[in-house]
C-alpha cells in the first residue's frame, strides 16, 4: 500500500510539473518563454553566415535527414549497453519486452501529437522575415532549417520517451547518458532555427511529464514486459 502511494505521489509530482510548464507558457502576461525563444534563436542565428562557414557546415550536417538515423543508432547503442549491464536472467526477452513497450508508447504519443493537438506555429526561421537561413548559406548539403509547424518538438519527444524508459529500467549510468543525449541530439534543431526552444522544453517536456508517468510509474509497462517474457517461456523460445 505504501509503495502504491509513493508511486501515485510521483505521478502527481510529474503531472504537476507538466501542468505548471503548460500554464507558464499559456499565460499571456508571462514573457518567460517568448524571451527565451527569441534570445536563443537570435544568438545562434547570427553565426549562420559565410563568415562562419565551418560552423554553418557543421550545423547543416547535424540537421541532415541521415543524422536522424545516426541519432537512432546512438539510442540503439545505449539500449544494447543497458542489456549488457543487466545481470538478471532472461535479460534478452526482458529487454525485448521493454523495447516493444517503448515503441508502442512512442507511437501512441506521436499519433497524439499529430492528430490530437490542434495548436501549431511555424519555426523561427519561417516566422521572422529577416532570419538567416542555413540553406542559403550552405547550398551543397541537403539540410532542414525550417518547418511550417514546429510545435511540439516531435524529435525531442521521442528522445524523452527513450530516456524515460532507460531511467525506469536500466542502471543509473545508462539513464544519465540517455538524459544527456536528449539535450545533445535535440540541440541542432534549435540552433538552426527549425524549432523554438519552447517546442522541446515546454511542448515535448509537458507531454512527457504528463503521459509517461502513467506508463512507467504504474504496473502498465512492467506487466507488458512480464507478459512478453512469460510468452517466451511458455513457447520455449531461445534464451527463455
């Protein structure tokens, strides 16, 4: 009973933080997010120019479509590291269950963000008429520097889903590495102006704080994982 109360408190804490984030962004007289968005965008945008060609080319590479595959590969390596560091028996099927549950959660949240959220806004480079566009400076690299609708940060949300599952099921080192990669892998989109800072650290984070605790701080995720392990044992599958 005490364990259940502790989990409920944790869920309510995370949900409250998410609601506070949403309220802080939605109140018209609060200029925190507008100031952060503008200052962060213009700070990085000033360096997108032929005078800073090396930096511009680096940003262009980091925002190529292929870099999404590299980010996915990094998550795959972290996932493999979590599996190898797990000393418990049946770790193959346990982590397969974790992966399947994580993908289902990410898919449902992606569906919610595309179909359930009616609000949207253009990225900074599409909003400001005088913004510098990376594609104008680096024309030899096919990169992404703007979006008609950048809210919420879908890329950042998927990274947060991965980090949350690692924090829940892996050891502390892999969990902390996963959190660090949320910042590192979402930063290029913000630095190039394809996303506002608030798209990720208000929009994506709010969704993560409200939705993920109901999956990870309740028996839901654990039961899904245990059911996959149980089925592997029942059918006498390899490594079971």
